[in-house]
C-alpha cells in the first residue's frame, strides 16, 4: 500500500496532509486542492473521497507521472488558470 494511504489515528496520511494544507491557506473558500495519484491507487483514493470532500474545497485530480518531475508537471497542468 502506498504511504499516502497508510492510516494514522484511523485516517489516511493523505487526509491529514490535505487538512493541514487547507488550514494553512488564507482563502480557504476559494482553495483548489489537486490530488495526484497513480491509476493503480484508484481504490485507495476512493476510500479517502468522503473525508476529502468534507474539506469544503474544490478538488481536482491528476494522474501521477513516470517520475517526480512528470508528476509535478501533471499537477501544475491541473491548476486553475488563475492560480
């Protein structure tokens, strides 16, 4: 299982990280959170969806790449045009 989906205090690390990012964002109501994941992780990500949706931010999803650089580019490409 990928680290992002391991549980800490009963919740996936991905959710803990997303909560911290949203809390650190000054304009929480206008925040877009981009989640990158590998296609093989679809079931793990689906298990996190209810908790991610509770963050009350716009969610976008992008596929990770073959390298960290490619994943970062995919995430940047998924950013809203006004980011």
